[in-house]
C-alpha cells in the first residue's frame, strides 16, 4: 500500500529526504560555526535565567533553535513540492512566476507556510500580483483563479474566501474579486487532491517516511520519533 493515494512513494520519499538533508547539514554547520559567531552576552544571560538553563542546556537549545529556523524556511517549499507532484498540478519551483499551477483546473497559487509569513504592505503586493495575473488579458493566466494559500491558518477553521488585505496606499482594503482568493492548507489540499483529509493523511504518513529514511540512509538504524502522539496534538490544534 502506498503512503498516500495522491502522490507516489518515490516522490514523497524524495521530498522528505531533501528536507532531512538540509536539516542534518545545518545541524553540522551550526556545531562548527557556533563558537565563531558573535553571540549577544546580555540576551544569553537573561535567556538562561528565564528558562532555568545551565550553559550546556542553553547552548544545546540555541543550536536546536538555529536548525529549526532553517527547516521552517523550507517547509513551505515542501508543501509546494508535495502538491506539485499531484496529477494535473505543477510545482513552478522557487522563484517562479507562481508557486503552483493547474492548467486543466485553471488555478494558480502562492503557497505560504503560515498565516503570518507575510504582513502589512506585502500582503497587498501579493494581492496586486495575483490580481494582475488573472485579470489582465495579456497575462498567461487570464481567466484563472488565483489562490493565496496559508498552510497553517490563524484559527482551525477551513475557509475559501476572497483575498482582501489592507492596502495602505489607498487607505482601505483592496476590492474583493472572486477570482483572487485566500484559503487554508487543509482546504487547499482537498482542492488539489479531491480528498477531504489529504493534509491530515500527509501528516500521519510523514513520521513513517522520516523514520524509514533516517534508519536506512543516515546511519541511524535504531532511530524512532518518540512521543508521536504528543506531536500530533499540535496538528489537531492547528487544523481542528
């Protein structure tokens, strides 16, 4: 049985392998570079005092934080690659005109990992870019529907609504357009795959793939992710 019905095991494992490689490489570089970097001695002493850490525990925590920051920057790309591997969809790669597109469904999408990835005027810029792509007759995507995707929403409620951020240049929200929409991750996975629980199924399969790759390819044959049921609570909190 495949891990998921909407993506091949080969594609799934390749995407996870890429993220793991980035994480382990960053872990090595943090360990090498840690002593070379200039560290704020005032922030560290307050951090240790408030956290109740001794120096060794603080240092380990700080290195984990630096690794996590790097991984977080690549998680949005992971979703883009997963969704772009679904039949009928294309991952336009980092730096492309859009993140995802489906010519058959006449949909384009920009994928952000979390609701607060972009704020303020950058949201209005995103709206204007998407609006131009689907409303200008000279555009390749004229007549398409454009989605601004927040994989992790602010509240665990599904939505698919017009994208209407505030625009400081006009002193109000941008005009609503039915072809320029904002959507949460669970709803967008449903839209792309046709499966209501596609995102949840992806999350549930992810630890299995991670364990398999780390055991077989990273020289850690006894590796397991402990407390998977506790980590799963964060998914439930984010998506309901």
